[in-house]
C-alpha cells in the first residue's frame, strides 16, 4: 500500500454524536423540570408521543432560551453539520466554488441559521414503563438524561450481540445482510446523568423498562426536535 493518506467518505449514513451536558445547564434543567413536575396541571405530552409512560410533560422553548440551552444546542448542531459535511466529497468547480452534488435533506449554508428547537419535553419514566421503537419529527433530535435511579440487576444478563439491558436506550439503523459482517445495525447505551445524544430525527430508537428496589424509581430524560424554522412557517401557513 502506498504512503498516500487514506480518505474516508460515508455519505449514506448520518452520525449519532454524544457529549456531556455542562453543569450549569444540567442544574438549570433539573430546576425547570422539577418545577413543571410539581405544577398542579402541567401540559402533558403523552398524546403525541410513542412511549408507554404516564408522566410526559412539555417544556416551553422560551424557558430553554432563557437559560441559554438553545444557544448550546445550536452550537452542537453546527458541529454536527460540520461532521456530516466532512463525509461528502467536496469538488471544486471552475468558478472556484465548492460543491458536493447537494445534500438531499439540508442545504447547510441556506438553512443552518434557521434551525431552531421546535418542541421539547421530558419523561419521568417509572418501573416497568418503556418506549417502543420510534423516530421523531424534524431534521435533528436530541435526548439527554437528568435523573437515573438505582436499578435492580437484570434477570438475564445481556451479551455482546446487541441484546438490551434494563434501562438502556438503543439506536437502530437497518442494514442489509450483505453489510452485516462489516457493520452493526444497533448500538446500546446505559445512560448517566448529563449524557446527551444528537441524531437525525429519522433514526429509530427504543428504551427498555427497568425495575428498582422500592418500585418507585424515576428515570428523567429530556427530548427535543430541531427544525428549519422557515420551513415550519411555510408548512403552518399552508
């Protein structure tokens, strides 16, 4: 093999990225979600969500703007789009401009400034509740974790074949059988407080139930969808 550097292109799949939420935002979100959960009649989100979870509540995006969570996610989304762009083979045209042949979902330069959190909610998942396989609306989605209880041990231990443990989140990307030996269609995580995942809204994911010693555990996760604000306005006007 020559000493020429290796270049990798993977435009057929968008990544899942992971980071840790800063302490200041984590503490602010704990405070906001605690206040909402104690309200007499909080706005419930369950009717529009897939989860078999009783306590699912909307978060006003104004509150997220106020604590600068929105700015943080905008910066993270920008970093995400830079990663995606790097997967495309950028060609220089005769006039000196760059082109990748166009991205089918998002023209980054045109739409990046218009990406906004359109919807946000949190789940206080309790023993035996779960989220079936589902995806979200919008262009990007995120999930982060605020409270994780102590789980009872699994009745059956998981292995390295993609079997889920209690309280895990699994992301699912279908692959053809011809790709199976070089790829893996699922990835599981046992989330901890402050864990944050950002991913394409079409990416399927699911959450397993859990059991806690006293049966009163609460696993608080927060989710949000990101849309092109201009496209959303056009849709609403029609």
